[in-house]
C-alpha cells in the first residue's frame, strides 16, 4: 500500500528526470468479461483514460456503456473543483449498490482526486467496497492490480505523491481515428494559490523531443488529421531537460512533419514567448487558436493567485498574438469569487473581457481545494454575490462569443469533420481551424475529411453550415 502525502507532492528539489521505456506483456486472461470506464475532468484525464482502455482491452475486457453489465468499473477522477468530487462519490453510490448484487464486481478509482490524502482516508475508512485505488503517476501498474483484485478481495491503494520519471512507449487505445492527444510534459511547478494540479500531477517532467516527434510521425502514418500537444503548461516544455530546446522548437519540428492540423493546450501567459508566436504565425498547419487563461482582471487578485503577470503584461501578449497570427481566436479561463474579491476587482475582470472580446471562456466560481494556499485564506464574499457575478460575466462572455461567430455567417471555412451529430443523424459535426464547433448537413462519408463549409447560422457556442458549392 502506498498513500499520498501533500508535502512530498509539493517538493520541487532539483532532480534529474529519468526516462523509462515500458515493455509490458499483458495476456488477455479476462476474455468475455466487460468493463465500464467513466472519465471526469480535463483533456489530460481523457488521454489517461485512453491508456487505461489499452490495459483493460489487452487484458481481454470489452467495453460496455451500461454500468450494470460490467465486471470491472473504472472511474478516472478530477480534483479541480468540489462538484467534480461530488459527482464521483455520487456515482460510487451506484457502484456500491451494484456490488451487492454482483460481489465479484471490481471497482477501481483512479486519477487526480486519488492524489489527495483526505479522499484516500475516506475511501479506506468508509468505502471498503472499492477494490483498487491508483493515482496519476503509475497507471502502468493497473494490469497487475486488477489481477490481484481478481485473486484476493482486499482493498489495494497504490498512490505515489510525486515522480521524477517520464514513461515512454506508452500504449493507448485512442477514442478517435482522426484526432489524437500527445503528452509532451507532465506536472506543473507554477503553484497558483487556487490550484491543486501541482500536488496531483507532481513536478514538471518533459518528454524528450525525439520521442514526441516519433509519436507524431507514427500518427501521421496512421492517417491522423489532427494532433493536440498536451501539458498542464506546454509553454514550460523543455526547461527541465536543459537540452537547448523549448516549446517553440518542438512546435516547429512537429509542424515540419506535416500533420494537417496541430493544436496545443494549455498555455500559461508567464511562459508565452515571442518565438512561440512567430512559429504559430509561420506554419499553416499550426491552428490559429490559443487558449490563454487570464483568471482575473485585477492585478491585486492575480498577485494573490500567484499568477506572476500583470494585466498590462497580459494585454501586451494578447495584442502581440492578435497582431501576428492571422485570424487567430483566443479563449480563456476566468475565476470569479476568489477570496475577498471586491466589486472593483470584479469590474476589472469585466473590463479585460471587454478589452479582449474573447471567442469563448470557461468561467468558474472559486472552489477551495484543501492543501492549496487559497483554501487557507479568509473569505467574506457570500455565495449569492459570487453567483450574481458569474451570471453577469457569462452574459458578457456569451455576447462576444456570439459576435465572433456571427462574423463567420456567409463565409466559407475549413472544417475537420469528427462524427455524426448526436442530436441529428442527418448532420455531422466538426471544428474550424479556430476551434469553433460546426454542425453540418451531410452524411458519414464526410467524417475524417477537411471540407469547405459555408456558415449559415451562428449561436453563442456553435455554428450551422452546409457543404460549400463554390
């Protein structure tokens, strides 16, 4: 049994990153059995679930979409906000009930939430029906843990607090044959005062550039049309390796391989360099879309958040990207109700939204995460005030998102078609180069293709279109 420790998770002593190649033989010893996998949270979690799928399917399990049909359940969890935790433990109630009917059911909980000592303590003391608990640093141990759980009915908790290892030769059963995620850096060293990620994902650890480029080349050979380079802060890529290259270098080398579409998330404004902007502007296959979290429009709040930039510095960066990258779309993250945010602080957040006129924004009410500095701050702002601020912010964000989308009505844009629309079988959906969702009249013969689409209507969060006859 290994239990997490926040002090160890916060340790950022200089350590040499070790590369370890996975060479696992996994036998399909559970053929005929079924698995149910549920994912919460960010793109990194989604990609982790693709790794989990590989292990489960290599063991012989087949996926099912109904919980009641499963022989093993895996919940891949998120720790960013309290409601993410509530959803997980609410769903575990269903799993507990099912296990009473199916005693041999294996229940596994993985991911970021499991990196928090209090959650582990609660599981160990109050949720004995959970068989396996595994964290973010050792997913490769899952096959052995599953075999142990099938052989002996004792709870197994294997959660490491930090890591100085980068695993290579990781296998994935990807959700898509069109678009793929690629990890380039793990962890985060920024320690924004509201954020639990440096504790749940550990220190920054970059993959070597040759390993990333090999993965990109393999995906191109397999016919993938789009890749997204992933990291908690991709802009910090390479700093820990000290090998003379950075994220701009990697981005350019990836572009030269020739995959039609390249994206990246997420970028911290602190590390966004002029060189990065120049590379994005130079290559047509690097999409003109940047997610650039602002979090607050108040310098005072940004300082309390430990964001390490001012509003003037952010504006300068924003303007540079807008001026250099043709037709770029910029989205952001914003937190309202940070401890003791004043009316004036919030007004400054509205001011920055009015200045930037973002194409979209992910907006949240501050959620204190145990172990972070902000969770220890006294907060005298009521939830009622915070909710009113969120509504006002969302109204403004949606206004600019709609205006941005309306500018495309009547224009012909390129869209990579992903799949059939869930709401209308006579339509497919895909994304523009600027990451705008488009619903298109058409059939599945369009899936996987980049097509010319005339935009016919615009909403705040999506566009409607038809195949261009021009």
